[in-house]
């Protein structure tokens, strides 16, 4: 009964935790790292083919984005997640695969021009994404689910994203039983559309995120529709566009909620009929998922609109851009408008085209409404960079750059504290993860000093024996010496992973009928005869 910390330890992205219990192997999240990579992550302790279950807190790519890679390396287990998370992963993992394949194609074209013979292979492809999606097991909030005789789980809404959850995991090994709770990403209070975070009452161990464990959000609630309307009015008066880099899932739907209110109340005087372009196929699909999960996930304010027959995230003048031709046409329309496009940190996607067309125009506004990780294009623009490179061209930054504060899907220090204080009794140990390097340590120390929690901030590779309550191994973290390019798996590595999966399948057939095992052996030998060089 052991817990090993793999990703998002003293870092904010790439969440992954490994549990071994009674011969079963589990992951809680398997996310992609985004932005600057500060520490090296250890590998998952076993081959992917040996992972029996994945428990997924929510659909954001820094928690789910490597599930197709896991599948490509032989995983064929079950991925438990809430119903809404399954719906979102169905589109987000495919979108991520599309990006991987597009980037590989771009690298290969560039390699040909530079006479570089090395072929880039995508981290994973659409087949891998589809395979991972087929492993999803939809679960309802609040229901205790028996995974097997020794493992049960339950999902509790934590208000971070549609479908997001804290996961309670009950483990039994022999005569020892323990309960560990993974917070996932705890949501901010009073967000539009989705409910406030729920709490959990009991746990032996807790793994808590600390993204904003060192700061407090503005407690005097900002009137976002009024502030947004002022930005629109000022920009439209100059004849410019308001370009909003926005995360396709979550933040885009919140912005639609505010824009609907602005239009209904006619808050932009002289431009009451302004056009809004949602230019992201992923965002369009995600908005459909939001509409599908209204009754399970929407808060009272949003439901009050629904009960009046009002869809809170649509309105007259909303244009959905699906095709690339529709996307390109937006910038040939001279009328002032709002352009909502992904990705939220400007690292990929159609937003980069809109930046190319609008960043150099002083009459335009680039409005940032989400977190910008260090090392991303969005962060560079927010920090005041004077020019950027887009599609091989240098583009001057002349547009007005505005960052709307307080719009956060993450709980702040007070919110995280309130969630921790939801436990009736202090857990035996609290592990602080998913925060910047010093923030993890500081928040752990704060929980210890102020509330007597036995809190600890582990590095990747730390292993804890849940049955004995002792560390098997404590690591100090290996810093990345230099910024590394994203690793792209080779075809040969894929072949090695297939071989590892074959060994796992062979082990699973131990004790089978001799006739079947002989047939299986003959098939393997025949395959080896064909390929043996």
C-alpha cells in the first residue's frame, strides 16, 4: 500500500500520482507539463501495460493530457471520471492528439528544409486518443463506487471546472484499511455557471493542490460585466477589436456568460449589437458539453436563468467559427468585434493568427482573462514584451494589453484553507503538491503552523508507505539544467512499449489452458520469425 509522487511536485502542471495496493497499480491523473519545466519527473514505477486503473480528477490537459500516451504504451485498464469529465475528455484528448500530429508534421517539414534526416513522431496520435477515450468509465458525483474487493472511490464536486472532482480512495490490503483523498484542483468561490467547491469530512491522508497557496484573490467581488463593457466601449470607439485568448473549456463559457449579460442589459452604449466570434472548434464542442450537464453542475444563479427558459451561455450576435475559412474571414471584417479564441496562453491554436492580425494595431485590445504560465507567449505579452515572432514574422506589440484580475478557476489561500478545514479531524498526513517551488513549501508550513496539520511538500520520486505511515524514500528534486524541448517519442520507443505490453499479457495468461497457451506461443514465434533480423 504505497503512494509515489510522479508529477506536479514543486511544479504547477503535469499532475500524476501512483498507488500500489494488493498487486493492483493505479494512477491519479496523468497530465502533460506546460510552460517551464523546473524539476525532472521520475517515470511511472511500472510499465504502462501493468496499470489497472486511472482515477481522473478533471479534464484539463495538465491532468489528463498524457492518457493517450499511456494507451500507446500498452495501458488497457479503466479510467474512472465524472460524467462531465468523460464528455470533455472525449473532445479534449482528440484535440490534443490533433495538436501533437500537427506539430510533428511542422517539425518534419522544417527538417526537410534543413536537410535534417531525423523524423519527428507525435507524442501520440488520434488512434491513441480514441483508445484512451474508450477506457473512460463515467461516474456520478457522490456515489461510492466499488472498483474491486479492496478499492473503492467517490467523486465530490470541487467547483474548478465542469466535472472537476476531489477523489476519495478507500484501500484495503490484508487487515489494513486506509483512505486517501486527492483534492484535484480546488475551485474558486462565486464563479459563474458552476457550483462552489464541496468538502470531504474524513481521510487518513490528503493530497492537496497549492496553485495559489501564497495569495488571496480580491474579496470585494469585481463587477465583471461592467468592467468588460468599459473595455469593449473604449476599444470599439477607436475602431478596434477586443481579442480574448481564452481556455476553450471553462473560461470561454464564463466569458459567454458575461457577454450575454452585457448584451441583455445593453451595457455597451452605441454598440448594442456588437458581434462576438467564438473561434475554436474545441470551445464550440465544449459549450455543447456544458449545455448537456446543466442540471448536475450549474449553480443556483445559472439555474435561475435556465428555469426562465434562458440559455446562460448563448445570445444574439454570437458567431461560431468551425472551419479554417470561417476563422480567416473574421480578420477581413472591418467592424469592431470581440474574438474569443484558444489557446488561453497563446501557445497554439487559432489565437496566434488573431494576434498576428491585431497585436500591431494600437486601436485593438488584447484582453487576458486567465493564468499565464512562465515561459508561454501569453506571459511574455503580459510582462510587456515589445515584439513577438508569429509564423516566421516579427510582429510589434502596439495593441492595448489588459489583464482582468480575479478571474481564476483556482481557490486562493483562504479557499484552500477552508477546503482543508472541511475535514472533521486532521488527517494523519497532508501532502502539498501542484504549486510553484517555494509556494509548496510555504503552504505546507502554513498548514502546519496555523492549523496543526502534519503537512509535507514532496518532490517527484518520493514514496510513502500508507499502511505504516512512513516514507519509503524521500527525494530532494533534480532541477532541469536547461529548458528542454518537449520530448517526442520515436517509433522504436513505441515498438519497445508494445513488447513490454506483450510480456504483461503473457503474465496475465498464467494458469491458462495448455492448448490456448501453446497457440499463443506459436503466434508469437511466427511473428518473431517474420521480423527477426
